[in-house]
């Protein structure tokens, strides 16, 4: 009788999801996500799904929140996975739930190139001019859309400092050369199949973040030489 009462009042098991259900839940915001990348993120220690007796992965809502957090940081800030893993570890140590992405991050993930003008509040001509300067096709989708939003906002902000788009041509040219270097680094480890593509994409994102950090540091050094 006591056992029956205990079973009746036992806390329900948390809802769990298969890897396919997780992919379906977040793919609208992250259309480039694949099952291969989910497994890769697990290998890198960002996700910790439970396993059934048969070895199948089962994800909780907390796992899905961690996934959204990691993918948002990688997409919107180009943060390397090592740094994202560190942030997750710090949140775990503090017992703090991962922060969910704000509405702007989600909007950037979903925006189409022709809607960047609406998101940024700029004329379509400005968006197209920035896209051309960056060598970006207006038919690009996914992460390129968020990057285009960031580029337009940066160009508009720099205009407030008296730097027009024509003055920024060397910045775009340097970025294209840096992208060439990142591509060489990423292709050096790219193998066959989706796993190879994920390795190359991760290497590219992390290399780009390091390149951006170097660029910022070199600019600061150059300004210091000018007493600025």
C-alpha cells in the first residue's frame, strides 16, 4: 500500500526529445543545423544528452536551451567553441540557467536579405551598397543575413564619425584577404561528408574570431603610435 502511494506521488519524469525532435525544434532559427553538427557539439562538450539502454540520445529542454545559447553566440558573435564551452561551464558552476536569445537575435536569424533594410531602419540602397562592398550576394541566406545586418549597422555608426562607405573600402578589401586566409586554414582539415564540412565550418568560425581579435589589437597599437 505504501509502495502504491509512493508511486502515485512520485515526481513525473522530465520530458525528453530525440535528436531528430531537437533538430526540428531549433532548425527554423538555425537552418544550417544538422544532426552531424549536433553530434559534433556533443563531442566538443557543449551538450550532454542522456543515453537510453539501447544507446539512443535523449535531450531535455535544458539541453535545447544550451544548444540555442551556443548556436546564437557562434552565429552572432563568431565566438569560438572553446569560449562558448567556458561560458557554459561558468553558468553550470554558478547554477545559473543559460540565458535565452533575445528577440533581436532571433529576428536576425530569420531575416531575408531584402528585409535587412527593415531590420536596420536603412534604405535598401544603403543595404545593397554595403553588400556590394563586402562582395555579398543579396540572395545569400542564413548566417550571411545576420552578418549583413551587423555590417550595415557598423557602416551607419561609422558615418556618424565622418567615415563614409567610400572611406571604408580598405576595410572591406582587407576583410576579403583575411577571408582567403581563413578559407585556407579551414580547407586544410576538411574531410569528406557532413562531418568534414562541420570541422571546416568550426575551424573557419574560430579562425575568423581570432583574426578579428588580431585586427582590433593591431588597430589599437597603430592608434597608440599616433597618441590616440
